[in-house]
C-alpha cells in the first residue's frame, strides 16, 4: 500500500500549546491513594508521595495536571483537604460510592505537582456548591495575603500563593449522573456569574467552561451554543470529553473512532465561531479537551461492582490494563489533537495513575509503564513546536464512525528551536506495509531516526511481572532520499520519524 505526503514549512496549522500534553488526577479509585500517595512505601518521600511515580510522571513531561475531578469535584468541599490531617473529615463520595479520607488536599497536591514538574489545573465545585465557594478557593490558592482565606493558607503552612492560572468551572454539568446536574441555561448563568467574580479577583485567570461530556449526549451540540452565548466574554476555553471503546473487537472500526473525535472538534469550533460572530466579540475561545483516553476493558464490570459495595476507601476501580491495540488508538487520538492545534490548545489524558492510566502501581510494590505510556511520552517530548498542515494522499476505508478513513494516520511537527521535523504515524492496515513518499518543501534534511512500537499480538500487555512487553524500539523503516523521505511502516504499527534539519 502506497501513500504520498507533502510537508512544507509554508503550511502550518498553529504553534502547539505545550498543555496539549496535559494529564488528570481525580480522587477516584487508587489514582491518589496508593497511586501518587502512599506513606510507608519504600520510595515514599517525607510527604508520603511515591518517588517512583514522580519519576515516571517527570519522564512523561506533562506540563499540567487537572485536579481534583472529574465527577468527584461536583460534591467536593475543598476546605475538607486543608489544615492538620488528623482533623480532616471523612466524607462519602457520591460520584464513585467510596469513602474519601481527605489525606490529600490542595497543599499536598500542589507540593506533588511541583515535584513532578507539572502545573496545576484546578476545578471548582459548581454542582453542590457555587460562586462563593469558588471565589474562596481561588482566594485561598492565589491571593498573596492579608485576607481571610489567604491568611488561613499561611496558617496552614504555605505563605506564598501558588498562583494557579487555569481553572475549570465545574465538570460535565450536562450529565444527569453529575451531582448538581443543571440545564444549559442554568449552568450558563451560574458559570458566567462565577467567572465574573473570579475575574474580580484576578482578570488574568484562564477559565474553562463545561461543554458536552461526549458527542452522543442528547443535548449536544445545543448545549455548547447555549452555554457559550451565556459566557463567551468571560471564558477562555470550552471543555470537551471523549472516551474510546472496542467492545466488538474490530480493529479497523476501533481505529476509525478518531474521525468521530475530529468531527466533534470541528462542530464545536464552528459553534465557537458562530457565537463569536453573534456576540460581536473580539475574544477567541478555544477548546480544552480535558478528558480523553481508551476506557472499556473494565468499565461494565466496575459499574456492576459499584452497585453492591459499601463505601470502600481507595478500591481498585477503572483499572484498565491496556494492550498493544490501544497504543495505536492513543497514537491516532494525539495525532488528531496535533492536527487541530489551532483550536485544541489543552488536552488531558484521563487519568495519570492506576485509573484508566498510563502508569500503574502495586501497593508496597513497583510502578510501571502501561502500553499507552509510550505514544503519549513520545508525543509529549517530541511533539512541541508548530503543527504542520500535511497534504496526504493515501487509500481509505469506510467504517461506522466515518467514511474515507485513511489507512495511514499521520501528523507532523516542526520544532525550529531544536531543528527537527517529527512525524507521528499509525498504519491502521492489518496486513499491508505502508510505503510512503514524503516530500519536504523548504526543509533541508540531514539525518533521520525511526522509532517504532509494534507487537505481533494486539492483546499484548505490560504488567507488574512483564513491564517491558510493549516498548518503543529502533526501527529501520525510514531513509532520506533526494528532497524527502522514504518510509516503510509495518502493518498495525506506531512510528515516530524524526528528521534533523
């Protein structure tokens, strides 16, 4: 199978916001407790944080981490997580039917984020609470001092403010499953008034309003139009979420799902343009795709288990064990975000540790990289710079998600500072090698490296006992030719091709 690709320095999509490679931690299952936090673990630091996990997060180079939810935030009292730990209340979490001990709160998370080399993206509760609690939370986190909440922060051990810039106005408020679920009109009014109050504290904050939880919601896309009309002049981003499933075990159909993601992004981008024009506004609202991942391996089983359990603390929940097939899916998802970097400025893999996550831990034992860790890490480290508008000619196939799905999914990034041109490519075809000719216009190539992730078994998984079953390896499928590249990408493979300029 053959493809022709043209990459030109003259045709760019946008400079990529590094926060496209963001992450997410929620008080859900073992994401926090025995995930990032486990006092007594052999690697635990003085704060009880697992240093082995911190090392793996630093390797990912994820620039932001969204916290504390997620569904959890919609009934969360942030004040429960401050002050002496022995005085913090134990609460029943209605989102996941568990008990929250509140041993980790804003102080502990902020300290962990600094150690992990990531900035905070904080969410306020607009489900069971509202404007006043949000205002107090921002004042506690960001105000220098001399006020009730900032002085309380200092009393609790943190004199200097954390100066968190990025705030989410609730979570998935379109979802009937959400504590405090609201109609679009109700939520739009509350979000707008909350945003106005927060801008009264600091007009430079970046604020994220809730869009649809997924593109199958019955209120989509009217939800986006209603909410944006209510909030457009006060917010910077609208949040979208999407998870990817393969219950039917059909690889071609599964790997076509990013076409649905692309359509979702395009539709919401059009609504943003419509509301901007209708509002006669000069503001540019962008998309924060702050929950995305593969999620189906344990989803149905866990939904049944939750119905019967009696408020456990940090149970094993949503611990999908990813396979090699999921590497290909994650690669296609990230490529979609890169190609849409003009409108998708922030994206957060959900989640970071143990819960549908690239990193797994064993209590008292090791931490290891799941299969999906690798395409995320490669893109995060090497997908910085300018997203290119590639011209791609390649055979296609029809699927349930879309017609004319290209067998080769590819994105290109030019990093002028590093002097590199990087291609991320997934060959979706199950049996044919993709022979691709890549023309380079206004790029002078002097060297090329090929990194490949491939396994003969689509079900191959990385586990505690076999953590390196699926890993990147040096490939031999890329060579320089006059004016460009020749690529030979094996069937069902993920490749990163880096050209030095």
